[in-house]
């Protein structure tokens, strides 16, 4: 059973960490497509249409892998976590059902029109379809974060005969971690996508390929990210304070904080350390007095419960992983903020023109280098959130060990290996084809469809292939 | 209170049935076309087959995701028990779905399409087989103690589930063929007509075998079928199914384009209805009845107001997408 537990956890970690890479871009990029289509319809500048067409090529590749890796998660709770599903389904399963009905279906129901319907529907209907895809993508983040937050801070029901029964949907859905979690994740999607859009645009500019064209997308990315980056730090801080309030063991584990600070004193903050669970202390640490109280409670002498207040069986595992994953995420948050301040300053100085932008090599490289940072931060954040929740599957209500399906370890090992092989294939193929698409670049002469269609739409007539722009 | 739970559970049984039926018909033809691409002699013809799916395959598959979520919410105990018991078929189906989605997308980009073409067709076959095996395993019974599965992970590897799997593969193939009659013309349509006739007979043969075998495997069905008034309640379904089969053969012989699809869907719905009536009041025979597996009334009502109300909306916008892309596909590519 111990083997099955470890294997089931590994499989969930693999499938979830792999899957989350794709929807983050789907969510942000679909909104970016909405922005471009709107700009095109309002300004009639065909470049925005061409941007929409170009970025939707990346979108579809990314979306395909997202769907491929997302479907298994809908079923993995049942296959590998059957006791958890049976006990917690009254709320948790229902929320996944809502995700399917409100988010995935909306996305899928308009995806075909968004990708292939350019010549079949009027531009405004096309924009509507793109909006629905974007709305569906964002709603899926909402529902999944509501479900996940409930596992962190369950509320709105009672345990009856080993089953969670909902008594208040408002309380269960808007549990203490939910709104901060939804906001933090949604902004993570925006920030990651803006970094990808900005970095790729910067790469084209750096290569001197259509600099004027890509300055348009880079400027959209900067204009949005300069708001998103500081707000994300604010949301991260808020999520963190909920953790210290609601899941003190997780908070203490993330910070390598062992002893509760006595009243009237501030808790010290370990900048770097090596937390050691076996010895119940940090092997070494560089600390700043008083700062943790400030970070965790926004008060100078706020009490921060130490890990030693919990028996080792109730403490999260893999302390150094939690400690450093958290620090990586925070460092990326501040790097992005600095990059945005630099970008805005250059923009303000009038440097972001096709003639002058090429001179700012280092700035362009800083952008290009930021391409993977959003993904790294998202993965780190999920590790902190989920490993930090251990040893609970639903915090305080059910232990992870009690939630796992009693399967033979060999069977779970086989499926784990299968996932690893398939996902390696998917990632490799995606990188190969995405690279090909990006090297090919945009079609900067593509003619947009007429904005005011004079002739009535003929859906029945076969569309000549020459009209279809691939 | 008992009655309220029973009524809510029945409503959700019907809604899940509707979602499952939509999934089986829509992804059924998608999987069927996928399997039929194995027999496409040229890349151009295969491209046309794929083109009939381009704009809709993702939405079709999504009905299964919705089914998973709705089953999890409405009958958590059934979701848990079924997926645990069907671990190997479900995982194999999921692997198939991963590969199918990837192959569908990547073959458009690949210069050497052979690998992705084969992956797409084989993944479609594997998904159909796995779903059939899963259905057969459920019909032969899922043993449990205190809601937890106590059978082996290999309970599916028996003759009955494998026969059902064969039936599902033929049935999906038939759906794919009649869909192609509707969406293509010329040589592809002619070949689809031939495939449809062959697969109709095969599906019919396997369906008869499964129907005869089921009462021996699943005694509760026998008592239900061969008692009054159960007999007369169920009787219209096989009669309707058989009539639709005859009408399908006639429509194929007369060269109709839309009728074969309609009659095939009627055959599926009749089998489906027969299955649902035979199962009721069980959701996982012989372990869980609907009321035993149901979530709390508050949850069932909450879901009804949300997901239940959205169901018609989903059907409307999915229908709109079909409308936008209706018509014959004559050139390869997804832009149809």
C-alpha cells in the first residue's frame, strides 16, 4: 500500500504538473486574441488581424496538448483516488462537473469557429466565438481553483459516516483560500502568457524580422504586464497570509520556521536555509530578525506558529523543496516587475520604435530570457501548494494515505511509465512543431476578410480552397 | 425524503444518459472515421476524412469530460467504484485519447505524416475497444465491499467484455461510415456506403450475440426481461432497433445520404434505452443502486440548476458549430 501511495502521488504530480503548462497559455493567449481581433475591428489596421492569425497557430498547437493531457485528470481522481472521490465527491465532484459544463464545453463549442471559421462567419461573430473560447478557458481556471482551494481550506459542510455533505454552497465555494487562489492563478496565466508573447516578439525584433509588426504585440504585452506584475505580487502576498492563517504547518514549512515566536517579539525570516525534518531544525540558515511576522501577518510582532507545534506526522514532507520552490517563484515575480519597469521607462523615453528598439540589445535579451519564467513560477507555485498540503488530501479532514485506491503497485507503475513516455512524445513533438511555426513567422501580407460583408453569408456553398488561408 | 432522493437520482440518471448518448453518437462517429482512415489508400483521401472532423472533434470528445464530471458530482460512489474497478481499460482509453488528440494536431504540421496517421487510426481503435471492454465489464458485475472494489484489475479480460468490445468497434465504425456518406461524395462516399453495409451486418450479429448472452451473465436482467410488466416495457426498444436496422439497409441500398445516419442513431438510441432500462435501479450492478450512489439532495439540486439548465444551451451552441461547418468536404484539411 505504501508503494501504491507513492506511485499514485507521483502519477498525479506528473500528470498535473505536465497538464498545467498548457492551459496557462491557453487562458492568456485566448484573451490576447480577443484584444487583437477587437483592435482590428475598431482600428481596421490589418496588422492586428495578422497578429490574430499568427498567434492562433501557436494557440492551436498549445491547445491540442492541453486537451490531450487534460482529459486524464478528469478521471484520475476515480482511478487512483477512489476513497477520496467517494468521500468528497458531494462537493469536489460537483465542482468538476461545473467545470466541464461551463468551461470545457464552451471552449470546445466555439473553438472550431475560432480556428477555422474566418471565412464562414462575419468578423463580429468570429470575435464572439473567440470571446467564448477565452471565457471558457478562464472559467475552467475559476472552477478548478475553487475545487483545489476547498482541499486546502474545506468549508461549508460536515462529515457524515465518513462522507462530506455540503450544507452551504456559498461557504464551500467561497472557502477562505478560494478567491485569493482564483486570482493568483488567473494572474499567473496572464503573466506567463504575456511573457511568452513578449519574449517571442522580442526574439523577432532581435532577429530584425518584421520589427514594426512585432513592436505592436510587444507593446500590448508590456502595457498589460506592467499592471499584472505588481498585482500578482499583491495577490501572492494575500494567498500567503491565508496559508499562515488557515494552514500554519504549510506556512511554517515553506519558510523553514520551527519555533513559534514568543508574544511581543517578531518571528525571524530565513532568507536561505536547509530545513531538516529528521532533526526538526534548519541545518543552517541566514535569517533576518522580525521579518517573517511582517510578511505573514503584516504586523511587527504577529505570531507565526512554528513547525514544532505540529507532530512530525502532521508536518509536510520534502521541506527543502517547499522552501526553495517558494523562493524561486517569488524571485521570478520580482524579476518580471523589474523588467516591466525597465520596459515602461524605455517606452516613456520614446525608444520603442522600429528604428531605435534594435539598439536595446540587452533589454531584448532580458525579455527573451523571460520566456520560460512564468512556467517555472507556476510549477513552483503548484509544488508549494500541493506538497505543502501534505499529509492531508483534504486539509484536516482526510489524510492522503486514506484516499488512495487499493491497486497493485505494478499496475500503477505501468500507467505511470505510460504517462511519462506519452508526455515525452507530446512535449518533443510540440517543441519541434512550435519551433517550425515560429521560424516560419507571420504572414504579414495576409488580406483580412471584409469587415462589412455586403453579400449574405452562404454557409451551404463549398468554400473554394484558394480562399482558405492556411 | 427517500422519495425525493429517489426522484433526484432518477433525474440525474436520465441526464447522464443523455450526456452519454450524445458522447457515444458524436465521438462514436469521430472514432469510427478515425478507424476508417486505416483503409484510406492516399493521403488526399485521408485528408478529406480528417477534414470532416476538423472543426468538431474536440467538442465531441468534451461530452466525455462532461460525463466524467457530472457522474463524479451526482454519483460520487459510482464514479469512484467504476473507475477503480476499470483501471486498466480506463487508462488504456486515456492513453488512446492523448495520442489521438496529439496525432490529430501534429499530423497537420508533420512532413512525414505516416507515424501520426497510424497513431490517429490506432488510437481511435484502442479507445473504442477500451470503451467496449469497460461496458462489458460493468454488465458482468463489479464486486465491492463497503463501496470499495474487491475484484481483480484483470476482471475485464474475459470473453463477454471482449465480445462487447467487438460490438462497440463495429458500431462506431458504422457510425463513422454513415457520417462519411453524409459529409463526402464520389469514391469516398461509395466506399463508405460499402463499409456501412458490412459494418451494419457485423454490428447486428454481435448485438444479437450480446443480447442473448447478457441474461446468463447478469441474472437481474433475466428477471427483468422475462417478467411482467418488464417484458412489455422493454419490448418496444429491440423492436425499434430492429426496424431501424432494416430501414438503414434500405436507405443504404437506395443511395440516401442523410437517412443512414439517422437510422444508425436510432439503432444506438434504442440499444441505449434498452441498456438503461435493464440497469435501473442499479448504476453499478450488483454493488450500487442509484440512491446508494447518489450525492446529497442539496448537491443534486444545485447541479440540476447549473449543469441541467446549461445542457440545452450546450446543445444549441454545439449545433450552431455544426451548422457553420455543414456541407460536403471535397478537399483535404481541417478548414471545413
